């Protein structure tokens, strides 16, 4: 490895080789260069000389990083007072540092080198934001090993584009951001900040990241922050912990084996070995704890190597190619998997080749349409200008409307020849419509699949597939239960959110202009990718104005949607368990509050909403007469009807309208006889099933001849 005699050349080598362990040798040379007190120092390009000042007297000044304790950070929210006190302390330190400034160009070069080094470290921290929470926390506890962070940053830089990293940085929590700032301060400290301050270099306040504390203060507060964040970020599922443990062990192994990567002679290798052994000695207890935790988790999970590799994968290659709304959903799903404790599988499905072809087709269609419209508009404008007919404003490409207010309806042969007849205009406009329709309704080839797995439920697996249509700027969702499509599972998740009207207001104008003969519901059926609910757009990060749907602000996270799905699955499973018994005695203590807490937004005030809510459960549970009656009654209880006088909506094929009304009255009477306080759903079901069974047996077992009554003869009308 070459030796460095200037700060500029060392920084250039550091930027090009930031992922190798040899970069630490460069940082040590930088630290040695920055600690030189003598003015002679080689600089690659000359800098403007500062005005000369008299050299101060030599005073022995010893700076310790933790010698001056800053004001303690407040916990009651008075952030402004704390920042003012911190600024006052920095200004007092500035006066001390300015006495040690030198007029030489060396100090200016050192100050510029520190600024470049800070920018480089900020880029490193930006690249590290795509790590999992648990891995970020583990990295922060050992943040002084910057080689591990640089190696991780280079891997993530290949997978995720720059705009995705910016978005992920915005999604970080305040606690994580503060820990990253402290890590940056520590890295800056290791790379020569103390020696630079000793030589008199002043670091402006604007270059200091917010929230930086001295090393002793940070070490006092860092474990508490890490414990708090671990308490919120560690899920119940130990798979994430096992992934973090295995990753840390793998990185430690790479660090041990990476000594041979050092460039230069044997002296550099020995120096690298000594430095590495010091770091490993510091991490000795941590490594043992990680190994023990990894073995315990592996024995608890009994995972194979293939499953472990699949669990450790953070971002897939297709994730970087997702459209922005689906990528927002992908990150939200990964976040909810770690926080909520749900057993989820999140992946992007599709083909990268199809994505490239889709992008080329979209770009080609857009350019073709633009060229076609520009050519036709210019030709029509020239023809209108040549015909001598003037209109208000500029010439338009559409045929002039004759409203009869200014000129009578007289056919002008010149104008008709120039502008074109209505039939010709219809032909001209309809020709590019096919291309526009293909562009508007084309579905993006990549989709996001989220699978909710819970062995305690029946069915135990629900898959939500999210697709995106760029022309309409809408996201769609389709549902599969036990690998079978279930289009009605997500209906009535929010009141008045039935996907009959587009959530995006611009979609209405697009369809009215380019596809006037098709409604939004028919468009969804033709696309066959699910429904475009309002809550789907919120989950994907799109906020369209909507006042009719309540509860949208609570559905901005995919974890809320998954919790609703889990509650709905529990309702269906409990209904199945109750309805499997054909006798009157239904076991179990299934109370009404469980239904009300699972779906509080269901309502039956409108017939349409009742039908949509009814389809969610009725599709799989209709088999016998009594079961169909029970299902309808339970769904009406969801609509907050009083238990004493429920509205029973009964529709049985074997009963006519008179018998149905009679059964309804008998069920109301049986339920009215129940006690008012503490009535459970089990009591209601038992009373209703008993009354329905007795009524159906009595009505259907009667002799048809006895039921037929003689019809009275009609008297003939008298003629006047």
C-alpha cells in the first residue's frame, strides 16, 4: 500500500477503496497528517492564503474529548433550551480553538479534508439505512469497526438504487437516527478529530451533526437507547434474531479472514493483524454470547440451511424494480414483520426481463403518441389558418363546435375540406385510442405477495397480492385463501369502501375520455387483478382526497390490514366450529363481544353494505336450513342491532314467504324471552336453533294435503 504525503491524495484513495480493510491504513495516515504541527505540508492544489496573524505564544493545551460535560439533554421536551446551551458551549470552545489558528495553507487544507471526510461518512451512513432494525442495533453496539459497515454498504449499494435509499432514510425512527448520528461522531473521533482540535482546527457548528455528545456521555445513554429500541423492534418470532446472530458471526469470520487483503509489505500485514486482534479481543464476550444465542435459537427452530438463507435475505433483486407505491408497501410489510410479531412471507414476484420489456413498451407508446398528436395538431392548425376561418384564442386540434349563436348552420365547402367532416375526425381520434387504452390499462409485471400464516386459524394461510397500473395510478389487491381465489374476503373492510368508484379522481376523466363505454367495476373485472380500495392506496403511500370513507387514517400501515384479516379469519373459524354441530346443544362460551371487536365497522343500515358483509362469510358456510338462518342472524348482530329485538333476514329455499315471516316472528319471540343482562351469542344461537329446528320440522313434516285449504269460489260479477 503506498504511503501518503498529502491529505488530498489520501482522501482520493479512501473514496475509491472504501470497502477494503486497507482503507484503515489510509485513515491512520490521515490521522498522522492531521496531527502535524509544523506548517510544511504538501497539498495537491494551492489554496488561497488567509491573512497573516501574529503567532500566539506556545501554551501547553491538553484537550480531552470528555473533559467538558455538555448540558444534559432534557426529557420534558424543552429541546430549544438545550440547543441554546449547547450552542453557547460550542462558541466558548471556538474562542479557545481560534487562538491556535495558523495563517498557513495547511490549516485550510486540513479543514477542507475534514469536511470531505464527513461527507464521505454521511454517504456511508445513508447506504446503511436498508439494514434490518435488529442488525442496525447490533452494528451500533460495535460501530467502531467501520470496515464491517463499509462492506455492508457496498453490498446494499448494488441492490438498491439511490432514490430507494433516500426513501428508506425517511422511514427511520428518531431513535435510530440519533444512534446513527452518535456513530458518525465516534467514527469522526477515531479518524483524527481530537488530533485536529489539538492543532487548532475549528469545526464549524454547521458541520457537526445534530445531537452529538462527548464519548463518555454517549456511552452512558447508548445502552438505554439500544434497550428501548430492542424492546420495540424485537418480535416474538425468533427467526429474525437468528438471522441477526448468523449475520454477525459471518461478519466476524470475514473480518478474521480478511487480513490477507491488506496491500503492501509484511509490516503492513503485521500492523493489520495487531489492529484486528485488538478489535477481536474487544468483541470476545460479544462473540461468545452471539454463538450461544445462535445455537440456542437454531436448536429451537430446527431450520435447515436453505430456510436459513431464505430468512436472511433482506432485499430481493426484484424489489429495486418495483414501482414506487409497491416499494412503499414492500418496506412497510418488512417493518410490520419485525414489529407486530406476525408470521409473514413478503416477496416480490415477476420477471426482470418482462419489466425491461414493459418499460420499453411504455416509453415507446408514449413517444409515438406524442409524435402523432404533435403532427396532427400542427397540420390541422395550418389547414385552419389557410381556410381563413378565425376562432377565439389559438387554433385547436378538435373540430369547431357550431353552437348557432354567431353564425347559422351553413356548410362551407372550404372549411369542410380544411377541417374535415365529423366522420373523418372520429376516424382520426379513434386511431390512437387503441394505443392509449393499452397504455392506460397495462398492468405492471411485478407484484408484491404478502402471506399471513397462523396455524391456530382455519384456514391457516391468507395471501394478499398487490398489483399496480401506472396509467391509472392505482394499486389493486386480490386475495387467496388456501391457494384458492376469494374475491369477497376483503369486502366491507371499511364502511362505504366498496371499490365501485375509483379512489383516484383523475381516473374518472381518463376513463370518460378514452373508454367511455366501460365503468370502473367492469374495468376491474377485465383486468382481473383484484379491487382498488381506498385503504389499498393509503397502505401504498398514496393519499387521495376521500371524505366518504371513515377510518382511512388508521389503515396507513399494512400491519393494521393484516390484523383485520386475522380477526376476520378467527370469526370464520369460530363460525365453522359452531355450525358443524347439527344438534341444539352448542358447546363453548362464544360471546357477542368477540364479534363486535373483530369487525366494528360492519353495518347493515343499507342493503348494499349488508350484502357485501354477508358475502364474506356466507360463501363457504351455507349447507343446511338451520345453518343459513344462523349465518344471516349473526351478520345482522354485527350491524349493532339490539339483542332483544333483532331483525332476522331469513331466506330459505324450502319455505315460502308466509312461512318465512312466521319463522321470523317465532324467532323474535324466543329471543325476546331471554334475560336482558349478560345475554351471550351462545344463548342466542341456542334459542334460535331450537326454534328454527322445531319450526322447520313442524312445517315441513306436515301432510301437503292438510296444508291445502279449499279455495272459496269467486262470485260472478253482476252486469249493470
